[in-house]
C-alpha cells in the first residue's frame, strides 16, 4: 500500500493509461480523483473503483477549460483535503481524435487548436491549478504524458500533437524548477506505441512489439513513489528502442 493516505488527481482517467493508473493507485491505497471529458465513462470508472473497495470520485472535466480544471482541484481538496499526485494523461493526436485525415496544410484550424489545447494548454492548466496546493503542502508529484512523437515529429495528422508533446518536456522542466524549492517534483513519461487500442501494434519498435499499458503505468507509479524522491525535471522514454534511430 505504497500510496496510502495519498490523494491523486488524474486527467483522461476514463480510459487507457489514465484509467489503469487510477485503478493501480487505488489498489495501492490512494484516494483517486478521476477526471475526463467523457462524463459517463468517468462516472462508471469511479463507481467501479469504489465497488472494488477503493476511494474514488469521478468529475467531468474538459482540460481546455480552466474553470472546469480549477473546480475539479477544489472538489478534490474539499473531498480529500490534499492533492499529492497529478497525472496528466488526457491527450491524443488531433487527426485521430477528431477523425480528420487531411494533411497539416489543409487541416481546419479547429483541429489544429484541439491538438495544442488538449495536449499542451490543458496540461499547463492542470499544473497551474494544483501547484499552489502542492507548494503549501511542501510535497507533491506531477507526471506529464509526453510521446515519442514529441521527439521524432510526425507528418501524418499529428503535427500539433508532436509540437505539444515536445512542449511538455519544457513544461516539465519549468514546473520542476518552480516546485523544487518546495519539495514538489515533476517528470515526463514519453511512451512509444502502447496497446490502449489495437492500431498501435502496427507502429514499429526495436523490440518488435508495442508496450502493454501496465508497462508504462508501472513507470508512472515508480516516479510517483518515494523510491523516485531524487528524480525531477526528467523525461523518460519508454519506447522499445523506437527512437534509437534507423526505424522507418
Ligand atoms: N497509446 C499510445 O500509444 C500513446 C503513445 C504515446 C503517448 N501517449 C499519451 O499517453 C496519454 C494516454 O494515452 P492513452 O492511449 O491511454 O489514451 P486514451 O485515448 O485511452 O485516453 C485518453 C483520454 O483522454 C480523454 N480526453 C480527451 N480529450 C479530453 C479533454 N479535452 N479533456 C479531458 N479529457 C480528455 C478521453 O476521453 C480519454 O478518456 C495521452 O496523453 C497520449 O497522448 C499514448
């Protein structure tokens, strides 16, 4: 129960790695605040964690709306009294998420905005909403989800996703600098392909497979834990060797 008495707020918690992180943190004793733009799914996810004996609330939040983000942080504080962990998992490539197959130079500006707003501005908003609480507590950990696309770039419908995920690395360093004098850490985890959906199996890696979601979540949980107490400001690639180079 390494997260007993810890309170974790997780964005994008209705599916994929956000949901699995919330479930694993709850299993390890954390009280979890699940947030997601998908209101029905986040309510079902929080119910299921409570059904398994965990302590969870589900809050509908669009990370592009600072008012909603701040209200969720306030609700977490009112319910549980503190916020120890923030996991910024909400995100996705704009072309896929908004079903837009056009090349970048033909993409509607709304699609471009979505890519930047969810994947970068939303993370800035969430950091802004909880950092003051963590500074007051003199402890806290923020984990941001990057991507190999932020290292390699992408010319196939994720140009803004790539820009946002690169930006997350700089944001992580800056939040780490803001938090370090107050005992607050911030790290970035940049996965290669992860099997949160079947299509990711087609992306090549040196290890010849995509990651199981639990492999990435295990790294996230390690960075959240006291075992990682001397780690901050760092970006962790977990990509099966994809970025070593030489892959087409
Ligand atoms: N799956 C991969 O292969 C992969 C690879 C690299 C990086 N990542 C990153 O890891 C993170 C999690 O990926 P996943 O595959 O588990 O995701 P997922 O697609 O399973 O879940 C993303 C969640 O974000 C939510 N979301 C979308 N827009 C939102 C908004 N405006 N406000 C709040 N929530 C919103 C969705 O409803 C969904 O529940 C993402 O940031 C993603 O970019 C994933």
